[in-house]
């Protein structure tokens, strides 16, 4: 449902922004043609999340509602167990570009300016958990398919009126929610930054041919905060659990643990199992009728 | 992070700028910088990791045979471009007697020779170019290096684990699967071997991974450039191929992936730092490898659990123990069923070989 709200926000906001977008924004000062470096608005500054939009910081285990996930994604989420985060490899894993704005987390946007042309050559978005997402504005292509992937991905930007459209590829495999719902390294994220005075809307449209059946649309709202300083976020890997080398924690299919989390979630909120596992259908209003029609306790599988 | 961005940026430059010419020259090949002296040549069958520098060229694997001319052309082009980018020595004194202008023309010097090929496996898509690439190269002889072997200096040395030679050759009098010119010239039996000296500034360590993709696998660790070429135990295009008939096993794959992870030191939170050239597919790092290790370990655990429950191969396939990973890692060339079958066969306890019955009178009570 959250994503449906976000989709509606996206449609309305994009339409409104495009309607009032001055033509000059897509051209350089000489009017010689499209320009990536000039145009748009100044996005730089310290931005703090507006928590009232929806509470994204407390993901519940088994909550897959609003995610257009396919069967493979659901099976993977059921096998996921939180103690995998104690492995040395994952203790300091940052949120990737596909998720970090849902942290929630403060945001700093800064810009690189070419000293000669004074064009903005790149924007940098940096959140609390330490990924620097560079958005190149010089018209460069994206790297080869054989190039490495990063948590921040590889981003290029272009102005559509006063709205910055960002295309991000080369993102590492990572979670869409912190309860075992993953996207693959094939994901492409199209995002939009829309500034309205002291407010900033950041919209993510995520396409993953591996685990999503439809685009996942999410938005985050920020407010300027001139007193904000994003604090350091160091992370040291330690031996959190004394376990034999080579163990990777996971729930085995057929065991109670495999379905416990999602059943608990279903029962707590009286959501039928077939709704929780409905994937993309959970993004649309029609799903509410199925929730209301379900008898009490129908969350049990 | 900054280094990763530089790597990606360099990759973009190489594909979109002068490197695009390189790709065209190489036909279907793509050459990307990995880190330090190491480059990836992709599209020649198996991935080829190439060390290029003033010591010459060292290849990890040689690709498929039909691609060899393109591989050689791509390497020569890479050497040429690197020579052109090289800055002449900076002289801050002695200009009364010497200048640097002449040194700035050194890029026209002939390229340094191909000196070594290291094979990670005996598969045709990794060793197919051995003979032609080796013949295009050179081994420096003298000292204790093959002083009494007449043709030792006629080509590059080919290094591999002993079982690679066994797979590629045949006993005397039998037809070998590959020509003798493609065979490894230097093999090792122990856990690892090292190239005897730094090569292009790298200590080069070759580590055998027992019973993984096959029984002859090695990874190659460039210690200064901080790059590991894994061969087919790590494949970014599909599940790892387990050739059970040639001694492969899923447990060996898992152990091998953990062995590589032990060597990896990330620059930033499982990103960058030690870079990885997989047997196929894009350049990876510790984060990519850890995800892959997690997946293979989880699938190993599931199949092993089914084996312990006495399930047949058909029952295991029907249970679809890889279903959550198939959309990314199952392909037409290597399906989920093929992977599951190989994993299953490598996990089923081997039946003990029949033994001759021992006379009761000699049986120890």
C-alpha cells in the first residue's frame, strides 16, 4: 500500500513538475542545445528526512506487502534468517543505492563544478551509512556490463525541467527491505529529485528482472536543515558468533522456522497468507477487499 | 570507494574512449582494467586475466582456440596503448648532457614478450589458446632454466596443477585430447606454487583448489595488484559447473570460495580492495563473492539434507532446491537441473569398492 501511495505521489509530482518546467532548463545559457551541466535547480545542502511520510525504519519480519516480488524472491525471503548479518562479510554491509534512502538517514547533496566552464559536472548524494552516490552530469555512458558493481551503483543524470532524473546501474545485489527481500545485481534504478523550496522529494523506480514482476516505486521526503552535520559512521568487523567456519545461517525448507516470521506477521495484522504472498497485487487498492473479506485468524497457513 | 570509482571510471574510459578501438580490433573481445597491472580480456571463451608490464605478459588462461588470434591482437593493442601512455623519466638535473625527448619516443619499441600462461583448469574454453599463445611468447633460458632442452626457449611457459596435464595428455601410445604443444610445461603437486620472482611488480601465487569444478583447479593471486583470478569455481554468469566425472564436487566449490574469501581484504565494506576475475562474466569483488558463497552453501545444505533423508535424484530435482536463485543463475547452457544433479552426485556417499573376502582364519577378532 505504501508503494501505491508512492506511485500516486510520483505521477502527480512528475506531472506537476513537468507542467511548470521552464524550457530554458533543458538548454545551456547560449541556447545551443541540451545541457547536462547547466539547468535545473540547486540541490546542494543538508537534508533531513521527514519521518511523517511513512515509517521506513522498522521493517518487520515477514512484511512483504507492497513489494512486487516474484515466487523466487518469496522463497529466498523465507530462507533468510537475520543471524546471517553476523557473518564477517555482512556486518558492515552498507545500504545500497536501491535502499539507503529508506534507512531512514540524513542526506547531504554536494556538487562538483568545472572551474573553467562552471558547469555542474556531478552531484554527490551521501547518506549516514557512508555510500557516496555520484551522479555524473557530463553526458558520459554507463560502464560495460563486464565492469564491477558497487553499493552506490553508477549514476548519470539529466534535467527534465527542474527535476533531476537519475539512472543508476551496476548496483550490487542487495536487500529491498531488511527482512530478506532481495534484488539482484541486474537491477536498474531510475530516480527523481524534485526540490520545492525547503523540501525535497526523492523518488525511486526500481526494475529488477530477476526478483520483481513490476517496478517498485518508493519515495522519501526531506527538509532542508542548515544546522545538520552528518556524523561519522565507522564500522569494525568483529567475531560476533562463535561458529564453525563456513556456516551460512538460513532457514531450511520444510522446517517451522521457514514460515514462522511471515505467519507471525500475518496473524499479528490479520492479513491472509494469500495476500501477503500476492506480490505485485499488494500494491493496488483492490487488495483491501481481500484483506477485509478474510475471517479472523486467516493469517495461519 | 574512491578507488572503485576510479576503476569504474577507467573502465568507462577504456570502453568509450581509446579502448573502444581496442575492442574493435579484438573483434568480440573486451579489455577492461581490473587493478594495478591486471586487465580482463572478456569474450574469448573463459575470462583471461592478463598482467601487462615491463616484464612482459602473463596470462591466466588462454581462452578458446578459435579466439586466439583476437586475444593476441588485443594484448598487443593493450601493450601499445600502455606504452603510449607511459611518461618519460623526469630528469631534474644533467640537462647539459642528456634530454628526455628521445625517451618519449620509446612507445615504438617492440612489445615485451608473452612469458607465462597459467591454467586454472583443463577446460577447452580456458586452455584452447595455449599452443598458439605460448608459441607467440618466449621463455628466457640460461642459468638453471631448461639449459639442456633444445626447444625450451621457443615459447612461453605454461603452468598448471598436475591434474591439468593429466587431463590434457595421454599415456604413451594413446591419442591425447589436446596437442602436446598445448600442454603445461611446468606443473605442481602441492597446495600451491609461486612464480619464482616478481612479475610486473606482483608476487604471483598459484593455489590449488581440491575437488571443486574439477580435480585440477587453481586460483591465481596477484599480491601487489591485489587481484585474484578464480577460474570456474566462481562464475558470474551461472551456477558453478561441477564436473563430477573429473573429480569436481559442490563441497570443493564451497571450500574454494571460502579460501578465496580468506584472501580478500575489501577496501570499503565488502566493496573494492581485492578484485576478482571470475571464470566467466563481470569483474567482481569480495561482496559479490560472499553472495555467491552464501548461495552455493545454502544450496549445498539443502541438497545434502535431502541426500541424508534418502531422497532420489529425481525427488531432489522435483523439490527445486535452487528455485530462489534460478532466475539469476540458471541458464539454458547450465540449467538448474544440471547443477542440482552434479551437486547431488557429489554428495551421495560413494559405494565402497568391492573387496576380496578375507578368509575367516585370518580375520582379526
